[in-house]
C-alpha cells in the first residue's frame, strides 16, 4: 500500500513536517505501548478492528508509543514518526487522543471503516506539533424537536472525535418534547416525550405527518452516552430549557404554567414549530420542581456546565398573570424582563452552590443581570450575532460564540431551489470557514480570553432522520472544527483542496451522507416541502 503523507489533515495542524527515510509500517508486527495516563487511549485504539497490533507471538517489528508530558499543555500533542517508532506525546490524555486522531488521518480512508480485511498501513516519516486554539469546540444537537435514538447520538460522538471537537450540548427539552427520564416526575416522559403529529417543513407549511412522534433517554442511556463521550474526551453539556420552550413540561404537569391566566387543562405537547407563548410560572413551587429536576440532571451529567436555555420568552402570559405580577411586586422588579432575570439568577446561584456553572443563551443578559446579578462562572452562548457575547465578555463572563448566520447548521447551504427545506440566510461552507469567533472589539479591550470557543448548533425541526442531519452537518462541521482547533484566518482554497482530496473520502468511509460541494444528490432534495429562505 502506498505511503500516506501529512498534507491532508482536517483540522490543519499548527506545524507539520515530513521527514526522510522509509515509512512506518503499521501491521501485525506493531507493538502498542502506553505509558501511565495513556492507557485509556490505547484501549480505544485496540477497539478499532481495522488497525492491527502485535499479538505477542514473536518479536515486534516496530512500536506505537503513547506517552504524557505535562509541559506540553492541555490537549496539546507532539507526534514523531520514523520507521522504527510512531510516538504520540500529549500534555494530557486528551492530547494523546487528539494526536492519535491525527495519526489516523495519515492513513488511507479505509482506516476509518469499522471493519475490513487484514492489511498493513504505511505512514510517511514526519513530525507534527499541535495544540487547540479554543478550549470549547462544540456542537449542539437538538434531540427535542426530532428525537435521535441513542445509537445515533453515539455515532455523532464518534464523528466529533474524528474532528477534534470536544463538547456535545444535548438540547434535551423543548415545546415539542422532553427527552430525559426524571424519576421524581415520570409524566415528563410519559406525556411530555410524545406529540400526536408533526408539521412537515417550515411552520408555514400546510403539510403534516399524522404519526405520533417521540422518544426519550433513560438515565442509564444518558450515563452510557456520557461515558462513551468521556472515552473520546468529549464533555456532554445538558440543556434543560426554562422559563420558555417549556410547553412539553407544562403539558405533563399543567400546574407549572400560568394557570391563573390561561387554562392549561387541554394543553398538549406542541405539534408545531416556532416560539410557544407558554412560560413557566414564577412561583416557589415551580422553582422547587426544577431544582428537583436538576438534581437528577447533575447526578447523570458530570459536566462543569449546565445549560438552562433562557431564550425566546414572550411575556404576554406573565403580563396577564396576577401571580407573576405579585412576584414582581414582592421582589421589586420593574418589568417582566426583570422577572425572567430573577429566575435566571436563581438557577445560576443554585448551580454555583453545587459546583456547576450555568450557561444560557444571550437573552439571559436581559433584565439587568449584567449589573452584578450573575455569578462570575456564568457562561453566555451568543447566538443573535456577536453583540451579546461582546457585552458578556466585557462584563467579565466567559462566552461561547455560536452566531446564527454562520453556525446554525439547519440553515441552507446555497441559494436556489435544490437545497432541501431551505431555511434562513445562506450559510455556505465558505461562510462557516471564514467566520471570526473573536470580534476586534474584544481584542482591542484585552477580553479575547473570555471567548471559550465556538459551537455549531444543529436544530432539528426540519431534519427528521440521521441522513438529513448528516446533510446539514457535513462538510460544514469540518470547517467549524478547523476554526475551533486551528483558529480563524486560514486559507480557504487550501482548506477546500484538503477537504475534497482527503477528507470527503474519510467521511464516505465513516458512512456520512454529506452534501457534495457541487450540490445535493437527487435523493437528498426534498421537493414539495416548503422552507423559509431569506435573501
């Protein structure tokens, strides 16, 4: 088999240099040697059946060595390849793991298959030194609008690992479904996990899928997902929405809603898309209910971060609610935005008291929370452009940049009629690759260190299957990975060449139904299903 070079890495490494001499031959004569702290990565490697190792009979021909060197820094690695040895040295176990991902990319695409015939792989000698630009390199996966079974989530984690992405934010609750088993409140999944029908396409579409839709993860399912992610050095951040995007929860437990203003008895899990008018009531009982929910969330998810949503909260029901107005008067709150800020602050402090950090969409900045209201550990997900992230960073809060026009991957990828269910403005592969996570204003103010990183968001109103999710994610998620790992400002033509020559064949071997650069394949189109393209 021909020798593979180092010129096709995605994401691109900070420094890569080809060496001289014969190649490293990876085969049944290769011994795997793992030092202290790297044995988990060795176990992961041995689980790849297409990558052979020495079985103990006879003398090995060469070695693949995994080691730690704390002086390299978190998630950093160095990779040295000669004919006798492939050495991966990481600043920590995560760095070793990312180094192994780079080594795998030096192999042909067939090395990304789950199984195959026994063979030897040849790797050109060389050296790679690498470290991530951002600590938070994320993807949000919305499993509330369309449920993704557990195995699909595990597959997504494998794809994140192959791209050196290290955060999966699971959007577990919304108006259209509640996806996490809560032992104390079983109706959240008995009722809240199921809707009787689903609109097909954008919310202006006249089309309906009349089949019930739903599903949920047991806590054991979620623990499995968390453990699977941890083996790949990925953090799973749970998102439990409040006080808006809560219709599924209110349908299950009507007393959570503003019952003095609206009759909740007939409320059902929402079958439509958009922004539901139903908010949680700002009562002590509702606060305690969600504290008890979050107690179970914390027991399942060890993530330092817990996302509470906090976005898109129309306040009409609170304005009509005597209970909400009484709460505002009692707390001295000037308006309903301040009432939402009061609720956000409650859970921010509740989570901080348990050693966790609250994250929320940039609406959590409304109502005066920046005036000393949030704990120092609160994190803002800036989705409505960059302004919320800038304001939060300047106020001393960490930020994850996920601006909708570049990083909402449910948006259409090209103009024209061929894109399936086209939504919003065009966010092309090049648009994603050329985004700048750190605005110049933050650099000038010396606040760029407050940008934890970047995150692409995959909302699933119009992606009802793994094939549709694949199409929306890839190859744009590869561009996100390069921005997040290597940093912005890369050469577009160089990235596009590496992508088409080296990385798309890897995606094919991984079974990813990506969007070809030339446009959707005929079976990827969705004629007759209306979207909502914006010009």
